[in-house]
C-alpha cells in the first residue's frame, strides 16, 4: 500500500512539473504547441548526486539528454548539448525541440517550433531570456528538495543568477514562487502571489506590468 502511495505522489509530482513547464512554455507565445514544452538548456551534473526521487522526476522530464528523429531513431549528441557550466557561460548553442510528458523531444529541422539557446545572445542584448528564468526556478526547486545540495550549491546558483542579470528582488520573487509551488499551489495568471518585480510578473503570470 505504501509503495502505491509513493508511486501516486511521484506521478502527481511529474504531472505538476510538466504542467508548470507547459505554462512557462506558453509564455513564449509560440503557435501550435498543445500540451508540449521545452526542456531546460542545462541542468548541472551535481543534481545527479541526489537520491531524491522528486528531483529525479525533474531531471528526467526537463534535462535534455536524448532526442528522436522522424524515423524513430534515438540520438544522444553531446556536440549539440550544453554539458557543463563552462559550455553554458561561453555561449555554446543548444537546440530545443518541443516534447510531451514521458517522451523524448522529436527532431524536425524545418519545424518553426524549434528553438535555439545561447547565453551570448542574452549578454549581447543585456536582457534575461526565458530559458534563464526557467533554469533558475527549477534549480531552486531542486535545492529546496535536497538539503545537502542546498548547502553545497546555493552559492553556485546565486553566482549564475547574478551572471544572468538577476537582481536581489528577483531572487526573492523566484524563492517565493518556489515555496508557493512546492506548497501545492499552481502558478498561472490567477495565482494569489504578489511579486516585487516586473520580470516575475512577466514570467510567472504572463503579465507585462
């Protein structure tokens, strides 16, 4: 009975993770995406040091490791993935393809829904982009779920957030959103959570003010 209870908790958590990422993806305003989402450009390898099953769910659904071709062939191409922090901050390109829950992203090279991410674009434009909002949110969720990771890697996260351009108030907003969501609340345009920054309202509620 306890195993079934544990399984149901993980299944529910997986759906909450995916539904939230679908909501984040909707903020990109890309047409013809139905119940699909983009994975994160990068999740640090230290996440895999955790034996927390909920973190494994996040990693399985949101970390880009493999994709499939139209012929159904599974590909793992590290040349097209950001594999470490150095790759991330040095602006390595990564292609992002829409996916559904429990499935690998499917490559279609001429599909208008394909995205690419590269941190240099954010540096050049001097703006924080959607993928950077997403990475900091999910990394914070992971740290809150694992005390050991929190102790070891909180400074890592805040350093990366600073490089991305996050302000102190933005970090406060992202922390509030993480706690709100982990408490079982949904994040959307009707969420009863107030933010300090326009960035948070834009990202979490899809509001421009």
